[in-house]
C-alpha cells in the first residue's frame, strides 16, 4: 500500500509540473483553430495546447480520428477513448503551451 501511495505521489508531482509552468506560452482557441490540417495539427486537452503534427500518422487509431479534432478542444474525445497512462505521458512530449485564463475550462490550471 505504501508503494502505491508513493507512486501516486510521484505521478501527481510530475503532472503538477506539466500543469503549473508559469513560463508556458499562452494561446487562444482561435490560435489553435488555425492548426487543423494533417501537416499542421494542434489540439487542446485539459486546457493545455499540443502540437501533434509529428504524431498524427503514428496514432494507433489512425490519422483520421486525429484530424477530426485538429484545431479544437479534444479533451472529451481523449478522455472518453481507452487511452493508457503511457498515452497521457506521451502526450506531454507534444506540449507547446496552454489556453489563456479566460478560455480555460478546468480548475486544476494555475
């Protein structure tokens, strides 16, 4: 049980580092919406902005599902599909910024 608690604490600490970086560039949803093609694909997941252009053709579900959410908030689609913890970690590789405070929908952002 202590091992599980330690693992959860480590995971929370790492995720908090991704969530609360004051130097992260800020974007609007309009900024994100301009990147909605296979060769230029951004999306938002939990108020964080990701450039997944280099991953789009590697997505196990196919690039077409990624294009469906390109340039939009894909939080619900990402959370509703069976993504592993590894997929959540992999997503961090593509993190480029966050939404401006006025457009955020989640309370765990600073």
